[in-house]
C-alpha cells in the first residue's frame, strides 16, 4: 500500500453530477489501483482546499471552477485532469460530455413525438460556457432541419442577478407567449425544474402544450419536479471512469491528450414532462401510443392494426408522413432503446435482454443491434460503462 499513487479528488459531493463522476473514478481505481485518495466533501463552487498548495501527490482529478484553483494546480506540476470546462484555455487535459450528442438526443426525442416547434431555455449568456454551447448547438440543429426556434436566457446578470421570483415571473411570461404545442429543451435539470414551475404559473399544460426535457438525469431534481421531468442521461459514471483512465496514463508518463476527451451522451430517460404526442390525427396517435406501450411484448403489426382499426397500408403511409419511418422501424427503435437501457442498468445476460426487449431470439437481436448501433450488445455495454 505504501507504493499506491496519491490522487486528490476536487469534485463536489453536494450534487448528483459530482457523485456520478466519483462512482466512475472509484470503479476505475478499484480495477486498476489501488490509489491513495485525498478527498473531502465539497460544494460545487467551493474554493481550492488550503492543503493543495503544499500537497505533493501524484495526480489530481478536479472540477475546476476558477482561475485561482487552476493556477495552484498548474504551479504544482502534478498531472491533473479537468472535468468541468468552466474556465477557458486552462492548458490542462479535460474529459467531459460531447454536447453535440446531447442536443441530438433531445431533438430526436421531440421529433419522435411529432413536434415541429422548438425552444431552448437557458441562463443569461455568459453565465456558463457549457449552457451557451448547448443553446448554440440546439439552434443550429433545429434550424438546419427547417424548424423555427425560440430562446429564453433571461436578462443579463449585470448589474445584479435576478431573484428567484423575478426570474420565474419573466420565464412564465415567455412560456405564455410561445406558440403551442412546442418542445422545450432546458439546458440542465435545474432549469427544467424552474421551467415546469413557470408553466404552472402561466396556466400552461405540460406535456400537452409544452413538452419539457432536461439534461443530467438528476433523479432527485427530476422527481422533485411536477410533473416528473424527462432528462438526458449523460453517462457520468463513464466520464468519471475515462477521466481516471486519462490521469492514470499521465501518472505513468504517457503523453497528454492533444484534445479534450468527449464521451457521447446516454439516452433520454422519459418521464411525464414529455409524455405527449404533437399529432393531430387521433387514429395515428392511438397507434403510436399502442406501439410504445406494447413494443417489448413481441407484438406484430396485425396486433397494432387490430387495436386501432387502421389498415396496415394506411398506418404505414401516415407514420411515414409524420415520423419519417414505418411502423416496423418504430417498433425496432423502441425495442433497441429498451435493450440499451437494460444493457447499461442491469447485469442481465444478452439472451435475457433480448427477450425482455421483445425479440424472438438473442441471435436475431444481436444482428439487429449491431446493424443499428454499430456495436455488438456486449461491446456496447462495456464501451458505454467507460471500460
């Protein structure tokens, strides 16, 4: 144990984001360590601990919040990895989320529900580089697809930050004037929670008039919301694991990565805030609801047509027009989504995952999964868990 590398973790424990990263770091060091961990409970915006200036360990994993902390870490000469991206031009290796995949998940989720109007809810520009980037990427993607786009980011923080009540009042006014139905992506779950409160103040129905999607999948925040908030899982444990892997390489003398390491987002965890279809055709809406409720029960197309009274050709034509894919393609999309969830959240065998996702055999499942995802199911499980 005396030869264990000494690693400092400057990561908050006050929020599920930081705890998710820590789970990945813990898993990596258990598999590849042991490390001697220097750690104390922290808040997101806590300053650098006093002991850091004189600490002489082997590596640092940090959510760097300010230039003072960054300067202390750089002056130490100790290999370090940043997991926050809050301070530009740090000159340190960094590991985080690929925001292009985050906004892609959001737009796909809304398109699957038939929305053609989109908006983004963020903070005042300049408050967070990360949130500004998500807003820009969301706008670029939505407008490239030919849809209209709205942005809410509130009044600038200067000369003073708005109170919660003032912020909620202007957010409610914005929600009220939106042309509905509309799909709104919140920059994170905190903002999503505020947006849902603003919808209640404005007398706007969620998800029928406004469909709201957050980012981070903080289960506490999403459950606290009314209705429960749908959110994008950003694979925090995988990010923590990969950051620990990068630091391990640096401590072993490997070259510093030339660019930031960005991992793809996970899937949307759907809850009540996006449980709506912006489709005027009641027969088609009923057919899509039936597919999504029963897709993993090994149903066939005749089950859908019998349940809805639509002829197969009519159903195919309408779905192609609205969603851009056939009922069969929609069925496979839902089944693959459930298989992904099971692969990442359980230890079920590939055969058991196939059966629970509605496939008739594991062999057919593996073939379809590889074709649509680009990995075999076992490879997907290992890759997305950060291994």
